[in-house]
C-alpha cells in the first residue's frame, strides 16, 4: 500500500520560507507514470493545486505561486519537498502531499494525511 | 486556469435518498474529470476518475457521467458514511483545479 507522510513545520513566521518534506513508502518516486504533488486547503475552504514533480525531475508550478515556489526530490530517500518563500498569513493552510497517476487520467490516488501550517509571528 | 464550478454548494438528504452533484468546467476537459470525498479533518478520498470510472473498492452506489464541460456525480441510496464534502477536479491541463466542493448533510 502506498503511503505518504508530510513533515510538520507547525508555525512559520511571516516573510520566512515554508519547508515541507513528503516521505513516500510502498512506491518509488523514481518510477514513471506518477507525479508527486503538493496541494493545500485553506481553513474551511476548497483545494488548491500547488505543483508537482515528475519522476524525471521535471516540475510544474501553479502560476499563482511560481515566483515563490520550489519543488525538489531526493530519490535516495524516496522523498520530495516543497519550499515556499516569503510566506504571509494567506499561506496558512493544511498542506497535502499526494500521488497523481497517469493510468487514472492524472487523478490523485493517494494522499498524505495533511499537515497544518500556520503563518504567524 | 480552467475554472471548475460545482452545484449545489450544499444539500440536505436522508439515508436512502439519491443525490446528484453537478460540476461544470470553464472549457472542455474531454473526460479528464475526477471526484473525491472528504470528511472533516481527513484527506480527500479518491472515488472516480475519467468522469465515470470507479476507483477500486468504491461502492457501486457512486456513479459519474459527463464529458466536455458538464459532469455529474450521483449517489444512489445514501448511506450514513456518505455524508461528506465532494470535490470535482479537472486533470486535463495543469494546474489541475478543483471545484469549490458540495457538502452533503443529513436532513
């Protein structure tokens, strides 16, 4: 069974960089056909696609976040990461890491449990 | 970005009822439409992909249909565990945007 687990940065101060890591088990992030994604959900709101990294290392970033966003991978640890710079209170959200699958039309078939990140001084 | 609009935003129903949720995209997404169920404090659960294909293990009372820009999710015979929020998502063109959600509540 594929499992994803986000790290827990908890509280981040405004203007700092939010860093999250997703540890994947039960699947290799180096395998083709999957893209490893970050999605967030503001409190009581809908879901926002942040971006993804493909097994090849190619990335896609949501244009609304692109100037502040970096997604990377460490295949030796089977992890992928998100760095979001210059955060504000508007970045307070539950952040999910997830796997998208080409066989399912790029749908997300596995999600992490989510981690609440609060931006506050 | 492709905008996804769900309706209604919420509905009330009883156990055993059938309900239909509509999702409309701002441009054609062919059949690249997915549905998820989310319960409070939990991650979304994958239900349906490519508009009408049930993920393994999802009960057959869930069904999806549509293509192009108009899609529906139908739950036939609501069960207590089905009271949740449902999201559609297009996976045709990144960013793979979501609808705003439809909350299915107990009447």
